[in-house]
């Protein structure tokens, strides 16, 4: 009987993206690596639980869900989440940042200083700069100030990020320009929280880290995994949770948030990449990086 694994998700390390598995096993995802797995025949995707605890009812969840949690576990997870604005007494210092995903697409956000750039890598930010650092509530006020005064959003859907990646300018200076302009406007705003220490604009570019330059256009994205499904391909780029895999049908994007909750097995890696899962084709051919 084939060994069965459960994926815990993708995390970014200093060496690049890493898939984590049940039992602590890790799979480093260097470009050129063959990614290949199958979904157990007759399997059901189960809720992954919340805050390190298993779902008590092992509730089935949708194959299209990127959260992989039932309604109750999702509620418990949000109840202890800084991102969901349900934690106000975290004593750690926080960074406020500007993140750029493509032309006309910049967001403001916060992340614990101790996490460094991990949050930006997880979101697929092509480039970013810190704005300031200070207590959590001061960081929250600065975030709200930018939303209100400069109309900078704090969330951008992943589907939108994937579309604009096809339009990324080749020159680093062009990719940095919007952040530099917004940074200057932000630090000049009145009402900046006194306990938040402004930081100079120093744009960090992740184009090379993600391996996006020159990547072939993608033909579509995996819509969901299904029992008995098989997916294999060569990793040509990775950004945030997305893996760009070269398959027999062309480059296809896999959002690794679709993996947790399924029982997976190794698949043969010979020949062209296999694609026996539902794929959502892009409506028009995409030129450029994607």
C-alpha cells in the first residue's frame, strides 16, 4: 500500500518555498524540481482544525476552499488572529509596510517585526518597503490612515495578483516607483501615530526570489483537487502560495492552499507532467511572465 501524506501548507524560508507535511517532513521547492502527487481514490477532504488542534468532527470541506476549515474552526482561528483584527493586546512591535503586486496594485499591511519579510513572501509581494515600526495599535492606526487618506487597500485578491503578474515591468526601478511615491505621501500625512517610528523607503524586490522573469505564460490554474486526481510538473516559478508548474498542457498555477485536508500519495515523475484535476483556463492568452 502506498504511503499517505497530509500537507500542512507552504512556507517560505531563507532558501525559498518549502512544503510541510504531517510528521514534520519538509520538501524544499527549488526551481526545476519535479512536483508530483496523487489524491487518494475515494478520499474526502477534511477540515484541518484551528490553532494547532484537530477538528473534533473531522468535517468535510470543499475542494475549492483555500482555508480548508469548517465554519466552526474558521471562527476559532479568526478569534485569535491579528490579521482579522481580533487581537489588540499583542505586546510585540509591528512593522507597517507597502507591498506592490503589479502596476496600480499596492496594499498596506502590518506584520510582527520578528517575522521579517516572511509575510511579504507569503503574499506574493513582488516588492515592498517598510513604512514604520511600533506597537500593534499604532501600526493599526497608521494602516487605517493610509486607507482613508490615500485610498490604499489592505487586501488584494490572489486572483487579481495572478493577472497583473503578466504585466510586470522588467526594470527594477519601474517596479519600485509606485512604492516610492506612496511612501513619500504616507510619511508626510498628518495624524501619524506618535509611537510609530517612520522608516526610510528601501524597496526590496522579490522578482528573482520568485523566479518570475521570463517564465512562460500560464494556460490556467488548478480549480480544486478531487479523489483519484493526479498532478505533476516541473516547478518553473513560485510566488506566495502559488506554484507555476510546467505540465503536458503548458504552465499551470497551483495554489498550495488547496492541498491541506487531502490524503496524498507520491506519483510517478517520468515523462511530461500529468494533469488529471479540474483546471480553470484563463479566458485570454497571457503574455509575459505568467
